[in-house]
């Protein structure tokens, strides 16, 4: 059995990697980039800094900065219009997961047209759009090294998973210096997203020796540093290790896919506008408790890699500690329940079955150690309203 591994052609990693953009453009033969970003990157001066560095090398660029935190079909259309209005030969995606996901979608639509829903899973998008050079500014999504993008169809209330080599950036410039100014909330949400990527890649039914090596390496970097960067964002070593861990987690899940947490998380984001990392965090303890019985050894090894359990702990003890630590992490990082986020209970309950159906249709739950039924997913959704610290710990020991 073989596994197909798809990566960016160029990866520049380390402090100052973003300053090498001009050299990367030269290597791929691009001379007129469109920078796709968001208003915060403009406000912080990141986009101007990149434009200045390119101008110093004789490269003119333009900026499209109107991406949304959770990109929608409507939000990317102005970007497509901008990309087709001039002779841009590549896109520089600057920002967190949302600008990069937006850039991936714009890249395809600007070259091939159509509507975003034309490219949703289960279609395998092999078309090569405008080359995308990803410059991530958060340590979380890993989208700079994945063949996925997520765009919300606001008319249908669905976060569409779009998959294929066509969404893989041609280059990724992974510069942890760009994460130093992240506030604690974004640091926490993106960090938990990265941890979830690594954990789900490791327990996925599509896991393989390559993805395993990347997932375990990511967990070993994220586990000891997530709390630290949340409480002390100026710790450069912790920021650097989180950034590398996030990228490795992206490599892992691009090769092995994500599973039930992500499948169930997307509809919460689509219906209730919960940031992606936050909805992952809400679900992670309960989905892990549900899944452990079918992959006890894998979850236990993940717990050890995270530093939540020791090598001396047997699998049952390691998994018990994993669930305890996941709940403790959510408490320490101030992850709200759906109720605390401001969602109305009855509205949420009324949407549970639809959300479960959308989750299953995305394909991600099928990668989970246990493929859930609609009824089981509804039960997990409903359980998010229970008091913190349920009896999940006992499930791990069964």
C-alpha cells in the first residue's frame, strides 16, 4: 500500500522567511502578484511591508484586503473580479486561514470561472489556478501546506469543503515573527485548531507512516507550548515551535485528512458564526471521548506526545489523562460553551440534525476511528450544552 504526499514546491521556514518573497517569486517565474489579505494585516502594516520589500526588488504589486474572517461565496467574488481585472500572474496569500483559504478559491475561480459550489467535495480539483504563495500569520490552520479550502455557501448555510491538488499553494513562507503580535484569543483558537489537526490526522482511518511522523512531531511541539503562547505571547521560542508545529500538523492532515471534530465543527461555524478553532475546541473533548474506544492505543500515544501522559502510563490511564487535560485546556484558554458564546439553546437544538447531516456529507466523519450515525452526532451536539467536566473520563477507561 502506498500513500500520496502532496506538498508545496517551495517551503521557506524560519525568522524572516516572509522577506524572501521576492526570491521565491523569481524561482517560480512570477512578476506581478496580487496580495490577498484582510483589513487587520493592512492595519498592522504587514501588507505594506511586503509591498515595500517587493518594490525594492523592482516588483510592483496590488492588494485586495476585503476578505472575511470566515470566507463566503459572496466575499470572494470581489477578489475574483480584482484578480481578473489585470494581468496578475500569481497570488500572495497573507494572513490567517481565512485570507489563505480565500486566496485559494480566488486562484481557481479567476482562471477557470464557475461558482464555488462547482468545486466542493466530492469533486477532486486538479485544475491549476493562479499560483498561490502562502504567508501565514497565525500558528493554527496549516492551510499554507494543504490541498483544502473551506468556503461558506451562505444561501445554503453550509461550509463547503473543497479538496484537490489545485488548492495546494506552490510555495509557503512560514515566518513565526508574523505571529508575535497575535492577541491571546486568536492565539488560543488557532493553536487548538493546530492541535486538533495533528490529533485527528494521527487517529484518522487514512493515517499512514508519513502522516504519523508529521502528526507526532507536531503534537510534541504544540503540547508544551500552547499554554505558554496564550499567557506569554512574547516568548519567541514558544512562538517558533507553535508555528512549526502548526505547519507539520497541516502536512499531516493534508496527507491523512481530518475526522469527526472538523466534520461537526464546520456546520457550527456556518450556522452560528463561531470561529473555526473555537468550534473545534468546543467539540474536541466530547468527540475524543466518543472515539477513544475504537483507537485506544493511538489516542494514548497522542496523549504521551502532547506531554499529557507519561511513557509509564498504560493506555487506559493515558486516555483518561488526555480527556482531563483537554477539558482543563479549554478552561485555561477560556473556551466558551455554545451558551456562553451567545447561541440560543433552542435554535441550536433545532439545527442539530441538519448540522449532523452536513457533517456526514462532508466526508470527514468517515475518517474517524468510529464512523458515527446521524443520531450519535446529534447526541454529541446536544451534549455541548451539558455542564463542563462530564463523565467522559470514564469512557476512556472502558
